């Protein structure tokens, strides 16, 4: 289970690097960068052959073990419940793209540099 957390975290942080988020200064009040990193991280996991569904499982377990997270978000991150929902939606989108044989990339985000 620890390796799944490491894979998810690494993919999330790699997504920040791909989009050059470390170069952006200032708060992320709407959580856009964090939400994008969650989604792109799952796609990076799927493209690398890892289980992108592990993110949804992680957030569901995390939310169960951290019940006070219902009080709000910190640092632009959504609540574990919202992240679980987004991760589950992303897994469904990845599965549809895989079934259709299309390139794995989220429709809501343009690839970097485009």
C-alpha cells in the first residue's frame, strides 16, 4: 500500500513540474493547479502502466481516516471527498479513452506547450 501512495504522490508532483507550477508565485485560491495535478497525475500513472484507480482508493481511505477534513481545504487542495470524486471520474475517463484507443490525455487540460 505504501508504494501506491508513493506512486500517486510522485505522479501528482510530476504534473506540477510538467506545467511549471513551481515557477508560479502566489496562492492558488480556486485550487486549479492542485486539481490539475491530481488529474494529470492519474493520466501519467495510466500512461506509465500503473493503476490510475489507486488515487481514488487512496483518497477514499484517507478521508475515512481523517474525518476532520470536512472543515475545509488547505493550500488550494480540495477535501478528500472531493478528490475521491474527481479521481473516480478521471478513472472512468481514462477507461473510456483506453477502450476507444485514443491518446491518454484529459480533455479538460491542454498538453503543456500547446
